[in-house]
C-alpha cells in the first residue's frame, strides 16, 4: 500500500500559507503554470472538520482529524475547470512513506480500509470542488503531508496542499481504541481537568490537575514526543508503520514521559532539594511541563514523582485519542525481586528499620488506557495499566505496560507487558519481621495490606470510583495454585520463632503470629487527628491461651514520606501489664502535638507500630498503622457563586484560621489558578494569634471556558513546606 515517495516532482511549486476567515488555506502562486486551471487555494475547513471529528480546541492552525472518518477540503481554482478532462489524485506522505489514491467523482462509498477520496456530484461547481478524504481506520498517528496531482492530456501539475494531523478515533467502532459510551468519551478524552487521589488509605486526599489538552502547543508537544522517541530516531519508517497500533503507541509514549533512556519529558526525584527545578508537589498541570520540555529543546523537566508522570502520560494519551485515566493504588508494593513478598524490619520496640530494598508506597499513581488487545485475545480487551514512573526496566527500558487489568485480576502472568510486576504492586504479601540483635524474634504475614484500595476519579464528578475489584478477586482461596510465593530469605541466623505463616485478620493493621497461643494485637487511630491535635492510639490485645500472662507493650511512632522509609521514632512508650485468660484489653495512648508538630510537613505520614511480648516465653506479636494528619481547610469562596463568566472580573475571598493553640509567625496564605489569575497571589502576616484569621480578596478573570481550579496554600516560618492545601473548582461559561 505504501511506497517510497519522491519530493522531486514538486519542483515547480511554490506555496504560501495564508489565513482567511480562520481557515487553513494554502494560496498557490502559479507563475510557472500556464494552464488556466491552476489551483488558487485549498480550504481545510478546519472549523467544520474539527466539529465533526471531536477535535475542537486541539489546534488553531493545524487540521486535526480522526482516522477512519472522512474529512472535507475545498479546492478553489482560478478559472472554471473542465472536470471531465482531468484526473485527480491525492497523495499522503509520512516521512519516506507515501500513498497515492484517485479522487472519484461519484457517490461511491469510501473504503474504510484504505485511503480514499470522492467528490459528490452536488459539490462540483464551476471553479471549486469539495473533496471528502477518508483515512484507513488503522493508520499511523502522525502529522501527514497532503499533495494533489492533476493531469490532463497536455498538462500535469502537483500541489503541496499542506499538513494535517491524524489521531486515534475512539468514536469509531473499527478502531481498537473504540469506547462505546459518550459519557466515557467526554471524561476520558475531552475532560481537561482531573483529580488525583493521594495520602493514605485511612485518610485519602485529592489533588487537582489540569490535563490541558486544549492549551496551545500541547498537541504539538505530544507529536514531538513521538518524533523524539528512540524508536523513531533509529528507524523512522518502521516507527511510522507501527504507530497505527495503540499497544505500541502507548508503550512508546510511556517510556518517553520519563527521561531515563531517552529524550523524555520528566526527571524524577524523591528526596533532597528541588531548588534547581520545581518541587513535584508544586505542579498543577501538564501543559506547563510539556511547554518547558519543548522550549528547552527536549531536556528533561525537573522534577516529577509518580502522579506527575502519570498525569502527563494521561494528557498525551487523551490528546492522541486513546481514552485514559489516572489511577491511585494505596499501599502499592514495590517488589524489587518480584517474589510477591515485601519484607519489613522492625526493632523489638516497634521502630521500623531502613533495611529492605522492597518497599510499600502509601500511594502510587499510574494510568489506565483503553484498547482492544488484538495481540493477546479478546479477554484482555479494556483497561490497560501503563506506568511511566521509572521503577524497574521492562525489556531493557524504563517503561511498564500496557498490561491488561483483566490479566492482573486473573493472574495471567505471561501476559505482555509486565503483568508480574504490576500484580506484585497490588497483591504482594507483607512479611513483618521483628529483629533483635540480628535475630528474627517474631514474624507475621499480612496478606490484606497491599493494594486494598484502588481509586480513580468518577465520570462527571469529583468522587472516587473504587476499582479494587477490577484488579483483585475477593475469592483468594485458590491463591497458591496460580503463583508460587517463594519463601523469603533472611540474612539473620536461625529465627527464634519459625512458626508457619498464617493469614491475618481482615483489618490492615492487624497481624499476628504464634504457634501455640492465640495472642493477638491490633492498633487503631481513634479519629483522624488534625494538625495541632494530639494523636490518640488504641491498642487491643486479646486472649492469653487459657492462662494469665505477663506482657510488655512497646509502641513507637515515626514520620515518613509516602514512598520512603521512616525517620527515627519521635515518640516511644513501654509498659507492662497482665492479661487474664480470654480477656480483651484496650490500652490508650496519647501523643501530644508538641512531640511532632515542628518535625512534620503537610504530606508527611505517621507510621505507628506496637510490639507485644510475652515476658515468659518471649513470643512477640505486632501491629502497624500509617496515617496522615488532616490539615485544617483554607476557605475559598467566589463572590456570586462557582459558575462564572469568561473574560469578566470576579472576586474571590480566601481565608485560613489558626486552629493551633500557639502563635504562628511569618504566615503566608497564597492563591493560584491556571487560566484565572497570573502567577501566585500572596498575603503575609508576621504574627497569627491562635484563633486569628488571615484573609484576602483576590480578583480573577477566566481566559477560557471549562472547569478551572483555584488552589490555596498556607505556610508559616516554622513549617517544613506547606501546612495546609485546599482547592476549589469553578465552572467558566462563555
Ligand atoms: C473498595 O472495593 C473493595 C473491593 O470491592 C471493597 O472491599 C472495599 O471495601 C471498597 N472500599 C471502599 C472505601 O469503597
Ligand atoms: C472460590 O474459589 C474456589 C476454588 O477456586 C471455588 O470452589 C469457590 O466456589 C469460590 N467461591 C466463591 C464465593 O466464588
Ligand atoms: C512452584 O515452585 C515449585 C518448586 O520451585 C515448582 O516445582 C512448581 O512447578 C511451581 N508451581 C507453579 C504453579 O509454578
Ligand atoms: C535509608 O537508607 C538509605 C541507604 O542506606 C539512605 O540513602 C536513606 O536516606 C535512608 N532513609 C532514611 C529515611 O533514613
Ligand atoms: C479468645 O478466648 C475466647 C474464650 O477463651 C474464645 O472463645 C475466642 O475464640 C478467643 N479468641 C481468639 C481470637 O483467640
């Protein structure tokens, strides 16, 4: 179908771009052409084509159309054309590939499997024709060149008509990315505003994100990302041919979102200073990141973490026409040796050590994209995981997926790509080891903790949609038949307790291990504490095996970042108590806020662990909880309501109340909102008394219609970073 193209026959052409009535038109000056039938201009009918191809807003100067659907262009000639004396061919070019096809003057149907073009009889006028051009539904996603060849018995002319961009077509049933419901398409292709769920499973937070598909320059950046990929750089022709396949496309894009191995968009950083770039928590949208990448000639933009990588990937997929959504896995395992076991080491006082290479992130964000898997079979159609955060190499590059969610659910580990890594992220067992003097003195297995909650934004609302059941079946009775969980190796000498592993009770924090007795412990947070409140913990110990026992309880609390090992304990307690046969004991603990307030940043997480030991037989059991403190809200109110008019000034009131019972110094309240106000608006107060309010009125004006987000942050001179962060969505109408 494709043949190598030659540009040499365009020798006698000169073409000038010219905008008339906002349409893309190429005006052709034909000094060298003597024939009266020369082409004067071509109208790409951008306005109409963009409406009928669901591409409105993606570009103001390129024609952007979807594959498998016809688009229309109008050719206007200098003089009346004796149509019957001419034959017309169109040619599309993609690098060195080209295909030439005739324009039929008939109502014959267009062939959806090949490039084809027709002119309907009613569209033939004396000086102009409207041509309908249809691309095959399996076409490369790229920017194409379009040429016109006219031939009569005496003359032959060729015209370079210009370029157009071809995208995937999830509205078209024959396209492998076809999505049946319009509400889904509105959310997963068109919606340029989204939410990412972060925090911990116990205290889920939302972070707004502007995907920015319609921002100027974003489409061009996405196309450039394809052109800069190693696949394209090393073999253009092969890359163009394979770009018709969404499996290939999504894998190439996924690798290009991180800068490892290639000229990709984002550099990741998870600790240390971010001052030579932007701190990952400061980004609010994809457009700024893509613009930075393009304007710096494809040097990596600093810095990303998982949700930043995922949101940029989601933008690129939506722009290119592959339905996509951002998904958060709480307690996501990072299983370096892929044995489906995460080991955590604790001291006998409940302090977590920084030892294991494996880790559990409180949350991890990846992307799901929607497609048929013609390479695997129809049972794998639907949502596919793609994870752009550079973690482990896949086939030699930092890239993960696309992997069918159904393959994860059904444990089809041979499935392309990376099914076993993704399965481990949502389904590893946690083995917690209590270590004393280099010996393992207690061990417990938690089968529930990892991947217990998987969220994405619901269609048309800010509520979370629970996707957990799509990754995990509730019925785990047959689990050991579908994969082997290898036994972990310990560097320590022979463990004191080599009791067989046993499944824990339902709640994530409850774990227990014991060979003979049935000593059990659980740890709960009494209510999600706010910043400035004490943390109240409750330890429940049950059942000393039919006789009374003397027990010691060690409790420890540490601070950690969502994907990191914790710092040293900021609080520890120890006590001894007696438990009667069959008794259930509840022990309360209160950690005053003065113990952690000055150590804690807004997004920090508290890791609390309790170890209970039988003084006589040295049996140890433990339980763990991780949680965020909830910060007090910043109030953001738009005068006259949240539905505002474009290009009109509106006033926003923003305020924060000091709920701590201490004086805060150097208070800063700031407000920002992409497309609503320029830069950051800041209000400062040197002293903020307990109960006092810092507030401000800010004037905003929306530059375009759609959903916009105002984001407020509060910090003070003794806080590590931001202490409170809130957002507020506004709908802008034209
Ligand atoms: C999410 O779904 C899982 C599995 O269906 C269920 O066990 C869990 O309770 C749900 N959680 C929430 C918060 O809805
Ligand atoms: C769980 O799986 C087992 C074995 O695979 C099967 O026998 C049983 O019926 C299943 N139970 C449910 C509730 O699906
Ligand atoms: C599990 O591992 C054992 C020993 O390595 C092997 O013999 C067996 O075939 C494995 N089972 C599965 C289901 O892979
Ligand atoms: C954990 O250990 C690694 C290497 O041993 C070190 O780079 C890292 O900073 C430690 N993390 C914490 C939170 O102490
Ligand atoms: C606790 O002890 C009571 C009475 O001895 C018994 O009924 C119950 O099953 C025990 N619970 C556990 C968790 O061992």
